C-alpha cells in the first residue's frame, strides 16, 4: 500500500508541475524537440488505433465510455465529437483543466462529455467500454494488475488498455537511458509482460479481441482490446 501511495503521489505531483507543461506541448501542435516529437507521433498513433477500432464497430453514439487517465482529452474529445457519451478522468487537476478548455474550443456541444479529477482506483459507475491508455507505464506490475481488476469491474462489455511491453530490447534501451532520454525523462517508466496483462484480463472475465503495437524510436505501446467472455 505504501508503494501505491508513493507512485500515485509521484505521478500526481509530476503532472501538476513540470510534467504538465512538457506533456501539454507533446500532446499539442507547437514546437518540441526531436524526442518529444517522436513521442507525440507515437501517442497519436495509439489514439488513432483505438478510435479506428471503435469507429469500425459503427455504434459510437450508443456507447458510454470511461476514459481513465484522459490527459488533455486527446481521446475523449474526438469520441464525444463522434457521438459517444464520455466520462473522462485524470489524476492531474491541471490536465483536466486543459482538457476542459480544449473541449470547449473544439466541440459545439459538450453535454455528452464529463471531466473529473480522480485516480483510477477512485472511479465508480458502469460503462459499456473502459479505456486506459498510456497510464500503466507509471506503475509497477503488481499495482497495474490491481488497477486492471478495478477498471474491469466498471466495464460492462469491453476494456481497452495500452502499456509498455517488457521485451529484451526495450529492457536494454531502458537500462542505457534511451527509453525516456535526457530532458524528456518523465516519471518512473515501468514495462509489463504481455502474458501477465493478458492473464489478468482473463482472470477478470475478459478475452482478447483485437491487438496492435505502436512502435516509434522512443515510444512503444502494446494495445489490447478485451471483451467480456461470458
């Protein structure tokens, strides 16, 4: 429990301080350095993959979606624009404030989009789909598995996750300081074995439906869509 609180405090403090300005630039369209631009491209590819999956099902206006760890609204805003009902949360108050401002500028109607400042474990309610992108990298595997269990309890039909996969190559890159190098270094970056994440999903009543991998020079994200198996 102590480690969980420590990791949460580190993430919260980071994204309400220096991390907020850094990641707001990365998620925006302004000038960034080469590493940050590469991460921007990779993150957007992950967002585009998930939006593509949901749009291909052709039922977005009928869905309630929880965007857990919404950041500045990169996923929530286009999904709301496509007609889904969105509850979006983030542990960082600054991130949520930025997301609200972006939504107000980009959406003619924000009535189907609700933002809240909450950590993952405080989320409640029931949603057709729960999505958690680029969040598990901030937590060690044991804590990440607890979060998956909780998020799964909120998902009536589907849970979509992304995480940094633990492979020999990425482990080497991380050890030599290239995973988040120099001034682009963020909070502690944790990798997770895919088989461990899949096993956790199975244990909580989900089976894998679709998968994808985003890989750029400095950004690596494995995306899993899991649906209720019963």
